[in-house]
């Protein structure tokens, strides 16, 4: 079997989500590194192509906005090759126009618009939308690095 080692997968996720350096390989030393990553909800697979923007397939229900989490252990938990929110994340309540079910979650660079999509994953179970629903990601909502 070939691919990334467990060490590298874990190190990559900690670098991206917690701004923790991979010793002697990579660090977070940029002139203005990202301090926040933004969770987005999607009604279809946003894709992983290089040109994919975070808004591709993004839900548009009334009341929705992306949620920002700090790039640190306060915002994210990294265990092995999986990343989860460190606490439950509640999105805005659907007040009208619920649209389709939420089937994917994305992590990107901007609070709105065409931010760069960094990672995405399928939600299981999906979130059935209706007026009054408050979509929630829990500490069990995982994105797995493969």
C-alpha cells in the first residue's frame, strides 16, 4: 500500500486546522497566515478540482451564513487522519426557502463568496431542511484525510 504516512496525514491536518508546525517540514510562518477557516454547507458534492470555489453547490436557504472557526485546538480537534469541530457548530436557522437537503460540508478560506475550498466531506446523516431547522455539526462530524 502506498500513500501518505499516518505521521504526515496527522501533521498536515494539524498544520491546516491548528496552525501547528510539522517539525523540520512545514510551519505557519507567513506574513499574514489564515487565522480562521470557514465551514460551509452544501447540497451536492462541491468537488475537489483545483479551480473549485467554496460556493459551488453551497446551500442558499434564508438564514444561512458560513461559520468561522479559529485555526487552533480551540476550534478544531485532530485525531489521526480525522478532523472535527472542537465544539458543536450551529448554523443559522432556516427562516424560509429551505431548498435541498444538506449532504456535504466544506472548509474554506472566506466568510462568503468564492473562497478557496480546502477540504470537503459527505455528511452522514444528511440534514433534511425545513423552515425552523437549525443545521448542526457536532464533535462527531468528521472529515477524513485519505
